[in-house]
C-alpha cells in the first residue's frame, strides 16, 4: 500500500469521527442548557476550545454569541472545526483512495457531504439544529456500517480504524477537560452542579444509558471518571480506544514504535488511582493523555504513513 493511500484512509477515519463527535457535543450542550439551573452561565466559545481551536481571537472579534459559535462549528466553510469542513475533507480523502474502498462507501460518503452542504445553513433554531445533528450522526453511522460490512480487512481498513479511534480518544479527553474541569460553572450553592456537569459529558459521548446500566448502584463522580477513562466495554472510553488501536497496529508492518507508544500510554493510565484524584490531578492526567495521543499520531506518521508497504 502506498504511503499516500495510507495517509488518506487514516485521515478519512479521523475526520469522519470528528463529524460524529462534534454533532454529539453540540446536541449534548443543548441538553445541558435545558436541564441546567436557570442561573447557569455558559461560555459558548468554550466549544471552540473543545475542538482544539484557540477562541481568544474569536472572542476579540465579537464572536461569543450562541448563534455565531454554532455557525463556526457547523456551517463555516473556512473553519477547520466545522462539521461542513470535515465533511469536505472526508470526501476529498475518500476520492483519493477509491481504488481501496468499496463503491458503497464512496456513495455513502458523497451522500453525507451533499446533505451537509445543502442543510448546514438551515439550523436557524435550537430545534432545527438538534434535528440536523441527529441526522448527521445517523449518516456517519451509516458510513461506518457500510465500511464494516463491505471493506476488506487489510492495512487500509486498519489505518482507518486507528484514525477513527485516535480521534475518538482525543475528543473524549477534550470534552472531559474543557467542558467540565475548566468552564462549566453553574450558580454557587446549586445542589445539582456536579451531576449536571457529568450528565453533559455522558450525553456528548452517548454514554448515559451505558453508564446507568453498569453503575446504577454506584455513587460519586469518580465512578464516571473511571467509566470514561478505563471501562473496557464502553466503546468511547480511552482504554477501549487504545486497545482497539493496539489490536489494529499489531497487524500492520513496521509498527513497533507505534505499538510501544500505545502500550506506554496504556500503562500510564492503568497506574493511576483514579478514585483518589483531585480535580487538579485529573486535569494533569488528561493533559498527559492528550500528549500521549499526539505521540501515537507521531509514531504512526513515522511508522506507517510515510513508509510505503507491500
């Protein structure tokens, strides 16, 4: 497989997961605002931080309103954080690797992109925006379903999955860190403060029902932290994503450095006593996890994406 093909399928997986996660985050924010105390203050530009963009310039240019931030995250053509931009990138990467992906996948990717380009400017109200994001998530899952059911289990498929789960792990850490630990601050004295925060995270990650099923009898925020970071059976936990990447990397040629980097991060997470972490310690742990995910990306670039394989 050519290095060009490897890079395209990897980024195709990353951008597709980014679309899904961004849509979930937007709708989770809507849920959170509905359920929050009436005095809850929410800084809309924090969502730009969640997606890895610096919001300081955005705020300085007067872009702190809900409407402006939502446009930037959904419809802006020049915003690297927008769903519209990511849809364009998924299609561009898929077009470059049509020789290694089934036609059904190409058609679903085109359908997703055409839908988003046509509908992204129609989210004029919270209700319309919510329905649009639900449909975006559904169409992303259709692409994943078609790929799972039709694509050959070769290096291209493995790199696609590594990209998808690396992006997912990164988004999980970002949502936990920025939305919860730094910015979301309901009115002082409100008794439901911490519950609302964790519900917002679980909503964003599609984990409310799964958490309720496996932790119905548990109490305390540490259980949510453990669930999101280390619960192997939850497909959006950090450990699940690392295990998935590791299993796919084992079948790639020249992936020794990548496997070592994944294993290093996996051991670091296993060694942390999560139930005893303070908020400050948890923030530091998430910083370390994000740095480790960057190291995984760098190792993958060195091992598999820039080295032609046979």
